[in-house]
């Protein structure tokens, strides 16, 4: 491969990223090659060449997310390798025996790693302690993206070839939104090189380059597509679908009121609530018990949406709705949501009873934040209808 890649100056002092990329190869005219030439009228030649003139004016304005897109053979990977040879060629090795956490940079603290994993939509701590090799394709995709961002200095561009090519399209779309949101929040720059058109409205790139047409265009940010959910009350036995993904415990109180969010007929999230007793015996209070979003749908706010929906339902029935959170992503999401008021800042719990269950004893090592719902109550008639309508899972 030959070519000339350079940063150049254009009129007005704008800096462009330019590259002339030529891919050349010898053609050995074997008998089979000559047969194909004859069958399909392929012009005989002893040398083939493909050429791309890439002109990306990406330095003329600030940006965070870029996208190079085109079908196979359009030159997208070739151009990206010429423009960012160091970034796109990075290989990430994972220890086959140790936790995936141990493969992140040594200078990163565990809190920073946890926040980054949660931000890209991998919010299941029990899975964090496992080796990378035992994760699903979707989980490996998100973990790899977290590590790419962790190991790319802020003054460099993170470039990922074949972006979302190894995951199903639901994971691709949901993951693209979570990753783009993380990139912007961290103030980094990221380029997705992909053949898939379906991720654009989820990734919301600032610019798009199409090598096949040698076309570059800036984009304006838009709202991501809506994720339509239906919420139903279910029996506590449906917890079996979600229990292995809860970050604290698989235990579940049998008397809790349980709700499931469905997307296209499939369960994606769970929230359950219990009466709150103790010092509030005489008050009508419901307390959040369990909140889980299945891995393929993490990172786009579904957990906050279903939990807030249930709190609104109970508020419509005359209850105060309170909840506690220890997961960093839950706490951060609730702090950003105006429907919730922080009643106790994140702090280590103290005390603990002698002989308490192991998971209760461990709670003293976690930072717990408490919240009260102050949002709009659901209409009473609708709340009662939802509470009394059950479905089986």
C-alpha cells in the first residue's frame, strides 16, 4: 500500500486531515485467472490499483464522535488505517484467568473503572470480576470499548474498526448510544469505522465520511430514537429472568409488588417495591426493592425510567415513594433526574447486627444514597388499573 497522509492548511487557516491512499497488488495470470478473464470480460493486467483521496476537514470545528461508513471493499478501513495508523492498530490483550478489571490501566482506581464500565452500558458488577473470555459477545463489545476509551489519551483519537460488526443489532444500537454519550461526557474524540447504517441515529456522530463517494459531511446532533416500553405487573417468580444480573443479591422478597418493562414483546427491565416500615409505621410509604436492566439494554436510561414510572404509580395511590441506591450508575442517574430528591448523600452505612446475613454485613462497605420521589403522581385511575392488571412471564 502506498500513499501520502498529512495534515494540511486550507484557506482561512483551517486544518484538514488529508490522505491519498493507493492499494496496489501484482496479478499473476495463472490459467484460472485467465479463465475468469475470458468468462467475465475482465481486462488482462499484471498490476491492480485502488485509490482514495480522503479530505476530512475535521479540525475546522470541535467534535467528539465521527463515523467512517461504507460497504465492504469501499476503502473505509484502508483510509482509517492511513489517517490514524497508531490508534487503529492497537491490540488489547486480556488475561485468560484474571478478572477483566485487572486488564485496565494500573493507574486507574476501581471507582473510575466501575464508572466507565457502567457508562458504556455494562453495569453488572458480578460479571466484572470474571475473565474477559467468559463474557457474551455483547458484554465483550462494551468492555472493549471501555478499555479503548481508558487507554486513549485525551489529546488522541480513539478509532475502532468494524464497529458493532460482531454483535446483534439491538446491542449495536443501544451500545452505540451509551458509548457516544460516554465519549462526550469524558471530552474525548472517537471514530467508528463501520459498514452498518443502523447505528448512525443512535451514535449521533458529529461528522460522517463515506469513502465510496469520497463525501464528507458535518451533522447536527439530534435526539436518539425513542425506546418504547410497556410496563406490567408480574408475579415475583418472574424474578428468575433477572436475578443473575442484580448487582447485590439474587434474593427477592416474595411480598414485593413487581413490575416488568417490555420492549417488542420481550422483558428488558425489572423493578419491585415493598412497604416501608420501621420508624414510619403510620405513614404510607413504598420503598424500592430491586432494579435490574438486562445487559443488552443497559446504558440508555431504561432503569431510571421504569423505577420513576413505578414511583409515580405509588404516588398516584397516595404513597410516598423512597429508594436507596449503591450502584454508581443508579446514584448518578437519580441525581440528574429532577423527579428525585436526594435525602441522604452517598455515605458508608454503619452499625450492623451481630449474626446478620452476609449480604447485610457487606452493606457496611458500600456507599448508600437515599432518595424520595417528588415528581408528578400518576392519575389514580390509571395507577389502580396498572396495579391490578397482571401478566404471566
